[in-house]
């Protein structure tokens, strides 16, 4: 719980309290109707989430990792294929490529936005490349113009990983509407979070949507019909009902995050040693995370912890350097930007319910670190 001089990293309970009546009623209605798996709440969420993006098909599923896996299965990824993924992301983005027998090919980050550096893509393409997964990391859209031009030129698909970027825009266009398909997570801590696991895929392609639905539901569109072997990945009614409530508040919560981010950037400007996050021109971040950089990141994090400020490192080891990819023998000089970022990044608390007082506490604590150095 929030006490005066403690700033949590996120405060999911504060969000629940702000909409308690609506959430409790939604949960009660799921129990009343016994609509635990699929049913009206899931249908409503799929159609509202699709409509919000002005896209024909929304396929809900168990979580954001499954949504990547299901989408790539439908896109026809097979053993031996190569898929370009960012060096800097959560491991879902690359592990799902490997789970289909394909090889994730890592692309280094752009130094100022943490997203894929499109100038490196031409070096990564081979005759085996079938697709690319841009991640809108920390809530900031990747450079979609450059990525779409590259994908068109090489006739490969684009699967947007929007797990951290609900409602973010690139040149005014919502993320999740650029690629052949896009993947979302509703993990509780995400900008649109369920009270458990949930995920979804968006696509304009009817055939692709059918393949996804089939694969996610044991390989058939109707019960007992199994055209292929599939998996079981579905959003449950409780999560859908909660998400339906939260969807109505998402635009406001997003604005709140944007206000918090602006405030941070104002308060942090000019503090020696601190590099605040940068958003590229014509991109609008939804600030899933507010990530600063500092040369002595670990010492700063320790100092903040002592002052009651919670921070997180997202992520301490870039994907190419994880033990999971040790057999690939990646070296720091192969991904110099991601390698530099991994030791310098620090995520500060940010969430819609955060008060200005809390933000000031965070900044004050950062300032005292400087004077103690
Ligand atoms: C959270 C996340 C996922 C996975 O979502 P889950 O719902 O936790 O499976 C995938 N990609 C990125 C970039 C994420 O942040």
C-alpha cells in the first residue's frame, strides 16, 4: 500500500479502487451467467477492441506470448525460417519464433528510442527471412514507415508486438494497424491489464484470422471438428468482463501516463548524469515504462530503494546475450547499442494514479544521489 514516503513501481490496487463498482459488477455478472469460457463478455471485448482499432478481426487468447505464437503459426512460420526481432525486448518476442522451429535474428536498437534500428535491417535479410516483429517498446512505436517499406521490398510479413503500447500512435495512426497482424498482452501490469492472463491478436486478413482461431482452439472452428492439431489458448469470461470495463478508461489512463511522463521530463531536465527518455518526431508514446539512463545505474537504483522509491530494470540482459541464446555466441560488439543500454537503463515508477507529490519524491531522491556522489 502507498504510504507518504514510499513510491511503488505500479499501484494496481489504486486502479481497482477507482473502478471497483464497475469491476465487481462485471465479475458478478460472469458468475451469474456462468460464462467462464468464451461467451458474451469475450465476444464483446473482441468486437470493441477491433472497433477501437478500426480493424475487422480480433482473436482473443490466453496471453500475449500465445498471441505471438498463434499469429506466427497462422503466418506459416516453419522450421528453418528466419524472423527478425529486436535485440531489446521481453523474451516472448524471440522465444515464440524458436518454438515454431524458426530462428530469431536479432536487430540492434536505435540509440534514442530503444526500438529496432531500421538502418541495420538490410544487413540481416537472407533468403530464409520470412518476417519481422517490431516491438513498440516501453510504449513508443517503432519506426513503422521504414519497417513497412523494408517488409514490402522483401515481401516479408510484419507482426507488431504491441504488448506495451495500447493506443500509441505513429504519424497519428494506432499501433497494431500497420502490419499483417499485431499482438497484444493484457498481463495485469500492462497499460490495459486484466486480473490474470489474457492476450489478443488483430488482423485485417480474414483467412489469417480463421487460421488463428482454428489453431488457438484445438484446430477446429466448431466443436469436435479438428482440421489440424492446435493448442488451447483462450481468454476467460472473467478477464474479458474486466477488460470491457477497463477499455472505457484506457484513453484517460493513457493521458495520465503522458502527463506523468511530461512532468518527469521537465523535472529531470538538466540533472547531471541522467538521460531522460526521448520520443522520436511523429510518434506518440503511451509510456508503459519511463526509462532513464545513467552510467552508475545499479548504484542509483540502490540509492532510490533506500529512499523508498521502487525501480525496475527492463531488461538487465538484452536478448542476444541471454543464456538461452548462448549457443549463438553473440558478442557485445554485434549489438553495441543494446549492450550499452542494458547496463544503463532504469525504469522509474509510472502509472495513471501516480500523484505529482510522488513524482516529486522520485525526482528529489534522484537529485540527492547526485550530491552524494
Ligand atoms: C508482456 C510482453 C509480452 C508477453 O505477454 P504475456 O501476456 O506476459 O505473455 C510479449 N512481448 C512484450 C514486448 C511484452 O512486454
